[in-house]
């Protein structure tokens, strides 16, 4: 009679760098990881409740004061997550510093992380594009990463706050708003999405983010779109 091999009672452990990094977080098991994830979500709920108590218009509106305060906290956390990089400045070129560079006193070195990137005012950062373009590029990458991180955290907080509001009013979380018709979509896209992207692109120095050109094109489009004889 043929016998089948008993299945291993243990789960094969991954030895990839990512898996090693995850294990360093201190998870004893997948169950423990789930427990800690649930705790993290509970913390986010508490934060959402606190922010809503500070500003009754949140999350429908996010005042500049609330946003600045939250972003300040997000940046503090991202400072811990994003390890600064030390560059050696050689003939106006920035290269990742080697041990030899670090041990050479007469080589200029600069440590670029979140704190350094935001030590420049927006005006000072903009000037670097002309005076020290290589440095501007390196700092810009850190600022972009930080901005994305902060934006994602705020979006998460708003989603949780919205769910809490729905729970408080007895509204089913699965309830969806009726789909907008295409005309409403066009109006909202020009009013919100396009305007926001234009401002963001302009703040990052995008030369194609021409507000006057956009406004003229928007007026021309909407005039034709709303015309009774438009086809």
C-alpha cells in the first residue's frame, strides 16, 4: 500500500532582504502582525476623532492650520523613515560619499535628508535651480518623497474620518453616491482636479503649468461645451 509523505508542519521562511527587514519590526507571527495592524488602525481612528474635535469642518474641508500641523507631524515621522544620504561635492558634481571621501578633510560633503531639504524656504529652494542645479535636483527628490508621504497619510486620515462620520449618522459605509453625469464630471474636473494639478505643477517649477494659458483654454472649451448648438 502506497503511503503519502506527511506535509511539513512548519511554514518555509523567506530569506529575501525585504522579508529580513519585515522581521526586524518585531512581529512574532502573521497573527501578531494582524493584531498590530488592527491596533495601528485603531490609533488612526483616535487621531481622526481628535482632529475632528479640533476642527468641525474636517474632513469635508482641511484648513491650512490643520494641514500644516498634520504635515509637521508627518514630516517628523518621515525623517525617521528616510535615511539621509551623504554626498561628496567634486567639481560641482554630487556623488554618494565613499569611505575615502569621508576621510578626506578637504572634500566638501553634504548630508541631505528631510531636515536639510526643508531647511530652505520655498524661495531659497527655487533659487537653487539657477545657482546650484545639481543640489536643487537632489533636494527636490527628497521634498517630493516627503510631500507624497504626507499627502498619503492625510488621505488615509480623511478616509477614516469619513467612515466615522457615516457610522455616527447610521449611513451604510457601502452606500455610494449616484454617479455624476458627464457634464457634472467635466465641470468638477475643471473646477477641482485640473486647478489643483496646475497649482502643484507650478509649485514644482513645471514650465508648462501656465495659469493664463489654462484659463483661456478652459473658457474657450466651456463656452463651446455649454453652447446650445454644440455638437
